[in-house]
C-alpha cells in the first residue's frame, strides 16, 4: 500500500517544463498554502483548454515558498524562470501574481493515468502512490 499525497494540477506544456528543469518558478494568483511548502506534491499534468487528453501523473515536485511580483516590469524580467511570455494565456493583467519557487522535482519513468479528468482543480487530496514501486529518472 502506498502513501497518500496531495497533487497539484499544472497545465501542458508547463508541467513538462518543470520536469526538465526549464521552469523554476510556477506563477499563481495566490501564495502557496503554507502546509504545502517543502512537501512533496504529486505533479499532475493537466491537458488545458486546448487538449482533449486526460490528466496524468508525471512526477513529484516540492516548492520552497512564494513571493509577490510587484509590477509588470518585475514579472516580465523573470520570464526566464517562469516562462510565461506575453503571448501566453497567463499574461500580466494587473491582478496579483505570485511566483512559487520550485525547490526540487523528480520525474517518473512511466506516467500514471489519473482516474478521471481534472478540470479546474488545483490541489487534489489523497492520491495514493507506492513510491517503492515507482522508478524515477535520474
């Protein structure tokens, strides 16, 4: 029997960018809840609005904390870390934007299909994974 984890849903292609180490900051409109800081979260790759595929578990991720972007200039000066360009669906719109610092990530050798489509769910509780049976990429 495996351990139960909380999962975080991150859209394609950003989830894979996190696994490859290209994206080191996740952008959200709220700070990461304190209970999730430095805890392993199951990384659920969500298909987003344009895809018709199902969500899948592709690894685990740990966030170190969050910081508030104070201006559009500051936000776009960090584009090399969060990879949210002016042409994405997550542009600076004047609302609060937080950067969640990605501390570490482990990619699974094989993806795990989710039991149902995840739409609009950010955190999903009680995802059971037996990490002793999961091979991670080095």
